[in-house]
């Protein structure tokens, strides 16, 4: 467990509980129903020994068969009532818990989709999966197995003690003689298991992170023949998880037999002294039988209460982690109020500096302007800052200094949604979701028709290969588009960008991962897409940007030179050097 994830150590952390109980507001009626059923189940149980006591002392002792039959019927009615109450208590407490975690899970997912990419750069995805799934599940236990059951057990214990003292204080004291020993063992067990559960939660988080990361990067593992090494790492993490689980199993294996022995000793003492009192006719047989039942009912909740508290503790820990995630102040600010409409496509960077970590700047005071309908190409070595320009224009990250203007107004003045709706992006690494081609293109937007998708696919040149696939646009591409080629995935990303009819088009290494034939097809589509749009193109292949209106050469976050293809070649500087090196590589490869 990382330093930032340590639990508070409090079972009843009022600050956390207060925030969690806010989610109860839509379900207040169910909460009061569960609370009423908790009281009812806590009271019905101890009545049974009291009835049996009177049945023995008043009916059996006096050979009152008719009265005994009435007592038997009363016990049956009591048992049925208790069963019905427990059924509804179990059902509605579960319903309450699941309803609340449904709302919380939706809030958590909505929150994580609004976090800045910088947060994901610094947080393992597996940990976020654990927060969204596992920790939310443990939170439900606060309502289903935690507070409600603890309250019910406590109420039952109080009611049993009242009946016991009311019946006979001497037998009550004898029955309670082993209680301090049981409470001590329960406390030790609770503390041990709490530590064990913390270790289990940490191990689960580590397992999720490792598995998610390595399944995502399985091609790298197999390419470099690293299966055995990664298996060894996983075996160690898995062993740690098993060790933590076995530790908690050990504590349970020790505690419950010890608790049974303590309970048995208490029962034995009660029978020994109680029987003597019966023989001396100081108490009745019915009282002794009732006390034997009382002591069994009394020790059972105490044996379970440690488990209840640990369940509650797990819920508190899970809630604490979830609330810290929800409190993460890494959401993208929505300061702008102006809707970006009727966009012309005038983009200007004014002395923009940017660092992903806040201090290692990848862009250093760059300034340039793209006129409406103009095509600007960005070139430079890896790490020069080309992709960072795109990340800032789409507001995936925030700049440290400078300004970005669109159509003569600061980008911060516009709403985030309206900016992104006007910018179409095609990335080198195309991500496709595990769903149909149609869903991947429309991203679930119900306003986009199949005919519009078909027209966009035809314009890009993707319609032919899509219609050849089984079910056409309804073909499931599987996770990350694994059943499609790189070129096919790239063409689908072009259709996805075009279907929203963006006024600004960004192509980030859009043809660097495709073959020559597909590149020719894509270049033809790019020419159509760029027509009437402002375009910013990033490319390693200089041959694809020679027709650009202007080319900017970036190096270590600074603009070194800019101009047309011919102008930059004539300057015989950075661009010319890149051009010579690339075409030299091409001639060598031939």
C-alpha cells in the first residue's frame, strides 16, 4: 500500500461515513425500512427462549397440553415471522447497498473520464480498475454487512441481557463469566485480520496492475521472448497475494474454534451452577433451558462482531480510496462560456511554453499562425515537441505560459466541448474499442446516421474493405481492433474524424505505419479531407508534406525554421539535413 493509500485506521471514521451517507438521500425510505427490520429481527430472536421457559415451567410442569399446543403454535408463528423479517432485511439491505454503489460507480467513471491525461501518465491503469470495481464493491458492505448487522447484533445483545437479568441475575453473571476472555480474543482477532485485509487489498491492486499492463503489452513480451521472466515476476506477486489471503484464513481458523471453546466453557459453567440451583429449587428447569439458549444466542453475535467490524473497516478503506480519487483535482477546467460556432479555422500560438511534469519543458516559447484553409506541417526529430502542439490545441493538457487563439479569441474563452467538436484528430496509434465498426466511427452518437457514415467511408476510400467484412459496418473489430490490419484501422480513424465534419484537421503521423499502397490511398483521402479546412500535419515522411503551405521545423521544443518545402531546402539548414538523411536512407534501402 502506497503512502497515499493508507487507511485512517478508524472503524467509524465519521468524516468518511458522513460523505458516504450523502448517497443515501435518494434511498432514504429503503434505509429506514432496513433499520426497522434490523430492530425487528434483533427483538424477535430472544423472545423464543422466553416462550420456551414459560412452556416448560407453566405448561409442561402442570400437564397443560392445550396450553403447550398454544405455545408451540406461538413458536411456529414467531419462527415464521423471524424468517420473513430476515428475508426482507437481507433483500432490502442488499438492494440498498447495490443501488448506492451503482450511483457511486457512475460518478467515479464520469469523474475519471474528465481527468487530465497527466493524471493517467502518473497513475497505473490497474489501480484505477481496482478503485472503480473492487473498492466500490467493498463499499456496499458498509450498508449490507456492516452498519446494519452491527446495529442488529448490538440491539440483540442488549435485549438478551435485559431478559437475562430480569429472569435471574445470578445465572446472568455466571453466563457472562467468560465474556472478558471472548472480548479479548475478539479484539486480538480483529486487529490481526484488519492488517491482513489491508495486505490483501494491496496485493489485489498489484495483481490488477500487473495483469492489465502485461496483457496490453503482450506483443512486447512475446517479441522479446520474455514470457519466462514475466511469469517469474507474476509468480512472486501472486505468491504475495496468496500469502496475504492465507494469513487471514489462518486467523479465522484459529479464532472461531477458540471462540467456540470459550462459549462451550461458559455454557458448561452455566449448566454446572444452574443445575445445582435447579436441584435446590432456587430456579426452575425452564429458566435453565432458557439461559442455555440465551448464552448461545449471546455469544454468536460477539463471535461475528469482529468479522462485522472488519467488513466495515474494509468498506471504510475502500470508501477512503474512492473519495480520494473523486477529490483528485486533476479535472480539465471548463472556464470558457462561449460556444465555438461558425469556425473559420484561424489558429495562433503566442509564445507558448509547456512541460508535462511542470518543469521539463518540451515547448519553449513557440509562436506561429495558421490561416483559415492553410495546411501547416510540423517536422522534427522524436521528442522535438510536435505531438505536444496537438495535445495543447485539443486541450488535453494545459500550457504553463503563453496563449492559444482560435478565430481571434483565446481558446480559454470557449467551452471545452465546442473546441473539441471542431477539431478532428487522426493519430498514428489508432485505438478502436471492442465493438462494431459503426460504433467505433460514431462513438455512440445517436444523431449520426448510417448513410452519413457510409458517405464518409466512401470519401475516405474505406467503404470497399468494410463492405467485404462479415456484417459490414456491424463487424466487431475486437479489442483495440486486433482483427484488422494497421492500414484498415487507420482508414477507420479517418472516417471517424470526418463524420463529425471538423473545421480543423490534425494528422499525427497518419501514414507512418502503413504500406505504400495504403499510403497512396490515404494520401488521396487526405487531399479531399483538407479541402476547405485548416490542417496541421505531423509526419516523419517528408515526401507526404512537400505540398504543405508552410513547414515548421521543431528541435528540442523550439522553432528552428519555417517556410515552404523549396524555401527550406534553399536555406540548407535543419530541414535540408533531415531531407538528405531521409532520402539517403531510402536509396540505401532500395
